[in-house]
C-alpha cells in the first residue's frame, strides 16, 4: 500500500538515482555554458589577431607620395614641437627630405613649417641634413614657408633653405634658448617638509629645485645656454648671409610678423606654399612627402619616452634646453 501513496518517502536507492540524474543534468548544462564562453573567447581572440595583422599591413602614409610619374613640387611639413618623440622628429623630416631630393621628378622642395621650436639637437640635425642635400643635389632648390608660427627651432630649420616665405601675419623669429625650472624651498619650509637627497659627486644635485639657488650653478647653466645660442646665431647668419639687416634685437629672442620679418631680412618675401610651387618653382603639382610615424612605432616611442623621462628624473635633470 505504501507504493500507491504519493506522500510516501521513496526508497534510498530511488532517491539516490534521482539526485544523481539531477547532478548530471546540472553538470551538463554548466559544461555547455563553459564551452560556449570559451568558444566566444577564442572567436574574439582570432578576430583581434586578424585586426592586428590588417593594422600592421595597412600603410601609414596612405595618400602620400610613393612613386612620381611627372615633374612636381615636393612638400615636406614640419608641424608642432620638434622632438625625437613627435611627428616633427629629425628621423621623420630627414627621411622625407632624402626621398624628395632623390626623386628625379622633383622640381623643387617646399618646407612648410608650423612650429614653435623644440629640441636644439633635432633642429640642428635637420639643418645640417638640408645643407648636405643642397650640396648633393644642387639643381633641386628647397624653400621654407612659414605658416602660423615659424619660431625658434622652426626658424633654425628654415634658415637652411635657399629662401624663406611667410604670410604677413605669420609669427617668425624667437632666436634664443630657454630652460625652465621651479623653486620649492619656501614652500617645503612652510609645509615642514625635509628634503633628503643623497649624491655621489659634488654637482650631482645641480639645479635641484628643492634647494636654494646656487650662483655658481646658475653661472654654469648660463654659459651652456649662451653656447647653444651662439650655435643658433651662427647657423642663421650662415643661412641668411647679407640678407639679415643690422638690427640689435634680431637675436634677442623677440618675434615678429611675416611682414616685419621681410623688412628685417629674416624672410625673403610674402607667399604661401601654393604660391612658391606655382610661381617660384614653376610646378603647380604638389606631392606630399611628409612621413608620419605608424601607430605601432608611436606606441613603442611612447614607451621609450616614458623610460627616458624616468631616467632623466632619476639623474636629477628637471628640464632640458629648448629653442622655443
């Protein structure tokens, strides 16, 4: 009679079998879900791998000059801060210039500059390369055109060209050197902070912003800046020659408009890149040779820059000389 009673307790064997089947069913469902998740993960991983391959294979200089078929004006842009870690690095600019000069269809080169300056080393390397290429390819003229700003290191590069053009409202000049820092001695004294710096070498804490100004260190730094400034002045005089007017403030770090710069001999005439291509070089077809850093290289450069910054901070150097 107990077998017919729905409220009766099932035997132990039957209950065990039911529990086992339930556990097996849940285990199967769990395994299916796990397999589905892993399947989605591997599909996503495979898709990301394909995207990476396409990104590496995709040309960074799409639309830039590759192989020319007719005479043209070559354009090389220098935009932004001149630095080893920016688009306006010596590596990129020199690579573009060499390619433009080497092309036998290049009638002339326009350096379109829109830069406030930057690294003296990078600007100096570009200047020297332009001088070298002009000697190697004497029949290929190179002209600089100032855009919004052609100052400091930007103007240093422009001085290597045969002629310089600008818009009447362009900002030109700033022939000088600067180095920025801060002083925190009063601030940490008020906050009750004790500075602890351990060095080996009498001048290893040179220009430490947490200690009082040392006149000897300032004098040494000024000599360094003056030496770099003289290098800048010599390069401008070599490039511009007798076109420079005898003005007492040309090398003082001041800036002028494009129209004023023509009067001072810093600029030869007013004109745009298009004007130089059509009226000076005589080839209205313009091909852009500007090299842009690929995204993979930019990523690696970013890592390198971060490591360099950490190293510089570890060495105690708070700022570097800048032509800007």
